[in-house]
C-alpha cells in the first residue's frame, strides 16, 4: 500500500471570520485545494487508503494514532 504524508491544516473560516484548524488532515495538495496552510510539525505518514475516496484529505475527526491493545478504561 502506498504511503502519503498528511498534515493538520489551518484555514480561514468565513462563519467565524477567523483562522481555524480543520477537523480533517490533508496532503499538501489537499491543503492547497482547501485554501489552507499545513502545520509543518503535524506531519504524519498514513496509508493512501485512509484518505477519503478520490480525495486528498481524511474523514472528519480522523485519528492517525488510534489506541491499540486491550481497552483499559471507558472514554466519552
């Protein structure tokens, strides 16, 4: 499986008239399509299949580091 680097993206939000961090992660190309700027220190390498189908970004709320192993506590 091919690997891609995704980043947190900071972009202008017209509804709040301020800069916000997107709830998606995106490749550099995806960030440009979103008219946003990548946050350099957030670079994470993932499998290309984890991007939304045919897009340059992940699903909303994507967690690149899901917990592994046995569940130790309940989180809400």
